[in-house]
C-alpha cells in the first residue's frame, strides 16, 4: 500500500481534534444523561403511585363484593326461614286435595 501524506495529516488532525471535542461535549453528555435519569426516576415514581392506587381500588372492590355476597346469603337464609315458618307442620301423609268426583258411586 502506498503512503499518502494527505491521509497522514488528516489522521493526525483527527487524533488531535477528538480529545478537544470530547472535552467540550463531555459536560453536555453528562448533563443530558443526568436529566434523562431524573426523568426516568420521576416516571418510575409516578407509575408506582398509579399501580398502588389501582391495587387499592381492586382491594376495595373485592371487600365490597364480599360484603354484598354476605348480605345476599343472609337475606336468602332469612327468606328460607320465613318460608319454613309459613308452612304448617304436617305429621304423617299429606291429604289429597281433589273434588272426590272419581270416588262417587252410582246407586
């Protein structure tokens, strides 16, 4: 490969400019990264608060559902107890309630 003085000078210039550019842009990169991390932490905090609120709502809904289920069971037991007290206590076989037309004999 042939040696080119122009490419050699360009290489030296790039090698000398890279540290200069990195010294200038490093503080900007650090500040941008710090701002990004701050926004990420804020976003995580906000998401955690929303998740906690949602969990509270779910827990409250479950408690309400259990309360309503318990009320429904109590009401159904009261209705069943009321129906049981309305029916007369019958000992033995129950009487048939027919008009007796089939038993009539012709004389």
